[in-house]
C-alpha cells in the first residue's frame, strides 16, 4: 500500500478487487482545502475507463506484475497457445485476450505477457513486425509515392495502406502501435 500522491501514470492498482491501470493523474491542492489526487483509470479486464479521486494521504493497493517473454505457437480454434521461452511451460489464452493485436502475430513470434498472481492479464507486442503481403490493390498510373497509398492485405489478415511501388509477395515492416507501413524489408 502506498499513499495516493505516490501513484504515477502507468501504475497498475487494485480498486474494489479489480486490476486498473492509471492513465492520467493530477495532484491537486485547492487553496485552503486538503490535497487530493484526481486520476483516470482503465479496468484491465473490461477495458472501461473511469475517473477517481483520492485524498493525498489515502492508501492505495498497488498490483505487482510479472512480465515474461513467451512465444506464440498456434491457434487451436478456441484459444491461443503460448510457450514460456525460459522454462518451456505452455499456456492457453482465450481469443479475447489478444483482441485486435493478434493481427500482428505470426506463429513463433515472441511477445511479452504480463501476469498478476500467475494469471495472464496483458500482452505487449514488439514495436514493429515484418509481414508478407498476400493481396494488394493495383497501382494507378502516374501516382506518386508521396501523394497516394493503396490497400494491402497481410498474411495475418491485417489491412495496411502502402506506397504504390509495393507489390504482392513482398515483406514490409508494420508499426504495431499505429498499424502503419514503416518500410520494405525484402521478399
């Protein structure tokens, strides 16, 4: 337990038995009133955000998280199978666990999985991933690379806007945070 004025943005705290990530926090001291901390939190399980206010000296329970590198193995139709890269222990997680992030992950991709008390609660993808283009719109004659992009579908089903010189079968680097084309990496 730590005082509310020591909680920082990015911290994971336990509110009413639920894990919540602090998105924003502001320490406020209004004139002759008591100091308070105003925060915006996101429930990790549901994804809902909500505001909360604490007295500056109120005690807050901080969650201790463990992050492990794991390798995505395969999708068995009902869940995703992952393997710990240090002790080779395998776990399964529901499809909801990855959400849209699965479009950046191929078999044998290493990801960071966050655990709380032995239960997986989050996934951190690498900054960029290299994916092959399986389908691509045709380039329009006289297009310039700086003014127009075309739609390309990756091997995972992800759709990315790419410059007109990119063709089907090429590998490109995609930013996992923005979903944008970064560069061509070869065939």
